[in-house]
């Protein structure tokens, strides 16, 4: 029978082997031993809730870069948490955070990535526990003293976020996108705690995270930048952030950068598919994927925006209109859908009421030119569907401008041009497109 002291020494030895041995088969032994301990004598592990070789180490190993090693730790983890339920978070959260936070800013890049993944998992666990607490305590009796904010969320915010912010700054390194993703995930999981701390720096953390992502999405390899933009979208979506003025400039700049390549495709005689022999052709698909992702991020930012300056609307419309005319199919779809969102936001925010002597801040005729071009696209139905959506938004904007006392002759011209474009969709060979056009 193992004594408590022997168990502690064994756990300490297992952790030492894991971090000091490079060979995955040797490191994998630690997970197998922990799994057997969890199966045969779980009460012994429970006698050691913290320290080397315990919960934090088991969870950390679940995210090992080696799938074989990770599987061993995951089996041990399932045995370890069996029957614990919410007690795992309520009683051992600080311990679960210990190992990842110890390595998140270290010099070992694989361990940084592993730490980020482990912290993301802890954030998901805290969220699940908080939701369960909300369901069982509708009056917020499980809170931590800050209204409806559970103590676990407060602990996660105060313990993990400062370290993640620190680790997310500085130079780029292979795998840094995982740390940024963890930062976003933890920040979103702690949204209530951040909002409740109005008198502290914690309330400004979402803006700080946006600043970090803004800096990172401007530089680095294209796949890295694309992942950063995806993390930004997650942050905006989950935290319902209104940051259009701060973020739109960088996103629009990325979209503008594709204009030269897109124009080159048009000049070759095929705007949709072209094969070049130059080196740029190798990177072009990635560049266009980046542009498409940036436009989708811009659209999401628009959806969350509660205010929009006239010059911002005009700038966005100009860039998106150009991208819709010269981009490949996925860029066109994203541009047209974002154009539709932009027009709808202008109407919803009543930007036409703010114009000085004009009926609408955006020249709808130019938008209709892009829609007309895409309506004639014969290969990609998705382009025509997106163009039809943009036409619907344009008609809504024309209607709003027509009802304004300052409506001018441009509005009548827009309406006539929109009718002509609608006729193109009415003749579309795809029934779903032509039927939808009849409803406009």
C-alpha cells in the first residue's frame, strides 16, 4: 500500500519525467501511470489536490502535441474528474490554472501552445459551471459579491487574463495564434466579471485585447493574419463589441491591397479564374482568403456598430464596391454581403438625416454598377445571390432617401437604375434567384 508521502513523491517524479524528457514514448508513460492511479486508487489522488503531478498537470498533459501522449492523459483526466462535478471548478480552479500559467510566457514554444490550449479548456469549464450555477440560482445567489458574477469567473479573470495579455504582446513566434485565441476565449468567458468591475482596469481589457489583435493582424504570414482576424471575430461576436471606428481602417486596408492583383486578373480576360506563372500566383489564393476573411470581419463589426460616421460609410462603400467588381467569387460574395449590411446600417442609424443637403451619404448608383456586373455572372450562383441581397438593401436605402424632405433628383435616378438591375435578376435561370427578385 502506498503511503501519502510515497504518492506525493511518485507524482513529483512523474511530472519531472514529463518536462525533462523529450521522447514522446517516455513522456507518455506518465499519462499511463496517472491513468492507473486514477482507476485503482482515486482516493489517494484526492488526498493531493494540489502540487506536482495533480489536477493541473493531468489537464496540461491532455493537450500534448503528441496525440499518443495526449490520449493517455485524457484517459487519466476522465478517471480523475469522475464524480467531481462542479466541485472541480469550485475547489480546484486555482490549481488547474497553475501549470498553464507557469509556461504561458516561457521560452519553450510548444509548451506555450499547450498552455494556451489548456487555458482555453479551463475557460470552457468555467463557462459551463457558471451556466449551471445560473440555472440553479436564478436570483444570483451563487455570485461572488458582484451581482451575478460567479467567484470562478472572477478568479479566472484576475488570474489568467493579465498573464495572457502579457504573453500576447511582443514578437511573433510559430504558434502564437493559439495564445491569442486563448486570450479571446478567456476574455469572452469573463465578460460579466469585466463589466462588473467598472472602477478597475479590468473593464478596459476588451479594448486592450482589440488593440493587440489589431497590431497582430497587420503583420506576419498570411495564414497567421487570417487566424488573428478569426479570433477578432470571435471576440466581437461573443462580447458584442462596438469597435467599428477603431478596427475598420485596418480591415479596409487589407481589402484595398487586393485591388492590384484583382485588376491584373481582369486584364487577363477572366476575373474569376486565372493561372499565372509568376511567383505571386502561388500566394494569391491565400491572399484572397485573407481578403474574404477581412471583409467578413468588417461585416460583423458593422452589425455590432451603434454609430457610424458619414466619412466611414463612404470609405467602406467605395472599397467594397471596388472589391465586388474585381475580386474572385468568394471576395465578391463577401463584398456584396458586406455592402448590403452597410446600406442597412446607414438606414437603421438614419445617416441620411445627418447629411448636409443630400439625400443619402452613399452614391447608390455606384453600388448598383457593382450589383449589375455581378448579376451577369454566369458561373457562380452564390455571387448572384449575394448581389440580389445587395440590391434589396439598395432598394431599402432608396426608399429611405425618397421619404426624406431633402430628397433630390439623384433618388429618382437611383430608383430607375435599381429597376433595370432587378430586371436582370427576374431573368435569372435559377428559380430561387428569380423568385426572390419578384419579392423586391
